C-alpha cells in the first residue's frame, strides 16, 4: 500500500510511544516530556492559525538551539506551513533579502536577535511577529516591545485541540533552508516532506541513532534543519539537549551531567574542545559512550586521534550539502577498518561512500566518470530521494545545478577523487582550488599538513596574487599560543615543515599569524572573506575563487 511520507510523523511517533519520557532538556535546565512538547506544539499551531497562517505560508524562525526552535518547526509543519529557519548571524540587510525572498508570513525570533528584524520591519512582508521573551525587549532601546507577541503568552491562551491539521501530500514543500550565500545572495533550498522523511530514515540508520541517545545541540538547528536531527532525534524518541551557543567548558560539563551520547561539530569546534581539554583536563564522558560527527572535509588526523585516543569518543566523518538533505556520504563503515588499529584513520579521513538509496559519482568536465585511481580529480554529483526539489524562485540556477556536466544529477561544486574501493576524498571546493603556474593545488591538502605542526591551532589556505605564478598559496595561521605577535614558530619554519611532505610548488609563499579566523555559525572557516581580503584590488582571481 502507499502511505504519504510526511515530516509530521516524527513528533507523532514520539508522542505515541515516548510521551512520558524526556524529549528536551532546555537551555535553563528544565525538562519537557514528549507529551509536554507535543502540547506546546499544538498550542503554537493553533496560535499561528488564529493569526491567519495557512497551508503553504512560510514561517521563519531565528533562534539558537532552544526548544522554541523545535516547537516552531513542528507547529509549522502540522498546519501545512513551510518551516524556514534563518541564520541568526546574518545582518539586518541580509535578513531583509532572505525574508523577502521567501515571503515569510510569520517570524518567530529569539529575543537576542529581535533588533535585527525590528530594523527591517517596514521592508518585509511579515505580518506576525513573535519572540520567546518579550520582557527582555523592554530594555532594548532599538526595539519596540509593543510590536512583539510573547511566545509563551500566546500558547498559554490557546486550546491545544483548536488547530486543524490539513490534508497534506508528500510532494508538498516542508522546509526552505537557505545556503550560506558565500558567493552571492543566499539561495532557498526547497525540501519536500518526502525528501525530509527519506533523509531522516537514512540519517538515523547511518548515524546509528537510537531511542537511548542523548543528543547535544552544538550544531545550529537552522543549518539544513540541524543536519535533519530536528527530525531524526525526535522520531527515534531520543533526547534533545539544547544550548545557546558554543561554550567549551559547558559542553564538557553537559556531556558528563546529561550522559551525552552523540553530538556534531565542525573541525573548528573540535579544535576549541581540544584546546580546552589541554588547558583544563575536564572529564570527557558521562555514563554513555559518545560519538561525534563532522561534515564536509575531514579534520586533520591529529584531531581525530585526540578525540578517539584521549577523549574516548568515536569519530564519524559525514559529507553533504544543504541541497542534499544534507547528509549523503560517510566513511564510518566498519568493515573497512580495524577499530583497534591506528590504520583506521587512513579510512576515517576519507570522505566515504554513499548512503543507502543514494547514487554518488565523480565526473570530469565532459560528464564522464573519473577512474577509481585515487588521483584523478572531478566534480561530485549525486542522485537520490533526499535531494532538493529546486531553488526557491530560481529556475535558472535549478536547471544549471542539475544539468551542468551531466544531465539529471545534482552538481555539488566539490572536487574529489575516488579510490579503488569507491571511497571519495574531497580535494576542495571548485572555488578553493589554487591555480599556481598552471598547477592545481588543493588548499585542503596544505591545511592538513600544517595542522600537524604543534604550533598551529587552526589554519586557512587561500590564493594570493603573484606576479610570477598568477596566484600562490597563503596561510592564515591561528597559533596554538593564541598570540599572533608571539606565535612560537616562524614563517620559514612552517615552510620547511611543509617541504618535508609536499612538492615545492605547493608550499605556502606567505604566512600571516592571526588572533582569529572568520567562521560561519557552524564553525566552518569563511575562506571567501580571506580571499576578498587578498584580491580586493585585483580585477579577477586566477581560479575565480
């Protein structure tokens, strides 16, 4: 028989079987059972409908990782509205573009970010403005608290049985997730209910999510619905532990206090945890074993070794994009490595092989599959049921994304090799490849080498103009000492270190020691800011990065 695949099924299931069990540990330490969470969601659904929000309307949310975000997502979905999470680090002008692009009917905003929306209130089409702490806005000189409705007050005044759940189909739009917009305005990635559900099934399987899991929210919920964990953790009846941001001391304390078993983090966040561990030696585990997942390019082997050997955590490498659900690939398939051998890291640092039901290949400029030799570089393309439906209101970009090198496949823009076992290894984004004297240089390869130097905490490699070579690699280095004036290593020493394992043409020609690196809300280094800094006075970049 055929049954519609709807993202509402996950909270429905949790309420049916796990109603009296913990659903959420809030940022204040309070606890909500799945019955309590569900009742709040129903009340918010009723409040939104009372405000005129209808099926197909977009409900935007700007919120750190709190229970309000979870409630908004499910309340929107079960009235047929479209969940539209927005990056809380965007500026008011950037939010102006995104809110107008999606045409948000309602917006639910954490009190810390209300002033950003207040600044553009007259320029956006939004009719309903709700905040999770209206009293906190009374002290904000740039915000008129009278313009905002309080979340808890609104749901307290509604009957949880008052909302109507409309008939929905699996091809209806469930969510619009916006890309980071690092090379232009952000694009709205349209995900249907069917795509969200299938991605959740796959994610739960490949990330080994169970009802015993305690998931710590270190990854922003807005980021492709928090890698789909809004759905997978809920659907499995596991427990969400909410946070308001990255605080390394709090993370270690929460892991112990709440017996956290699973979390996700970008390599930058992992490095922050490692630095804190070296300085303070906190306890790294509660009563549960803990696995930690990273997405995109793998962190350096030294990072993985510390997490596994010193922390006692299990590292899982994932890969995907907002447009792909996001997760489509993992290297954590244990028949390919020995858990007790150091050789496991040679497998773990690869990007991996595709999830079930997901076709992954790497193609050359002519759309032909590259040889599985671990050397030939091509673009990663993918087909699967969890892939985006389209870019919101962008038919030309959608057409190109699915038909650039090969027809009918989504083109990721990532460059990779494939080995004889079918494992992908990401080499770089197309825009991050450095073309020096006609030679292609992977910035990721250089970063991986420099990460092994004990004086280097973080590093970003970008192209810089060169009269001789067109462009050459430059390293922005955050020293382990934290002091850019006294980094504990010289440029020449780093260059010599690189020459031990790299061809001469790949070695960085410039090194700049910095106090910090620009990052996204997920902790990923924003290389485009560094590239712009280097090429601000140039007409174009050799690699068009």
